[in-house]
C-alpha cells in the first residue's frame, strides 16, 4: 500500500463519517417516564423536538412530580440518542470500541 492508497482510503472514510453524521442527525428517539405519562423526543444531535405530558399531571399539586418526570424522560431520551449514534457508527464503520458512546456526550 502506498501513500496514494492511504489518502484514498482516508477520503472514503471521511465520506462514510459524513454519511453517518447525517443519518444520526435525522434520528428521532423518545424517552419516557412515569409509565409513559411524560414523553420527550430528541433528535440525533441531542435537540429536544417534542414533549408530551399526560393531562392528569397538569394540576398545581402535581408540579413537583411533573418536573421530576420531565428530567427523567429527557435524560432517558438523550441516553438513547447517544447509544443509537454509537450503534450507527459501530455498524457502519465496523468498529467495536468500548465506551464509543462517550464520543457523543455520554
């Protein structure tokens, strides 16, 4: 293998990484808490895109519980997004690196 082959392979790898980044960005992952009473959806970039709240939680007496459930659902959604991004990278690149999800903020 000479230097031109190495650079060609690096160029291919760069294209593959960009394709993976685009697929991950389009992912939609939902985290739930309170047996589905609160659902938060994030995209692969970690941006919250949707929040669903069971109407029974929208009373003043349930304020503290709602706040806890929102945090829990948000954290679950973000954890799932990191895992999905790491899985996508492992699948596409054939990598099996322990802790890979940490590259995505884990």
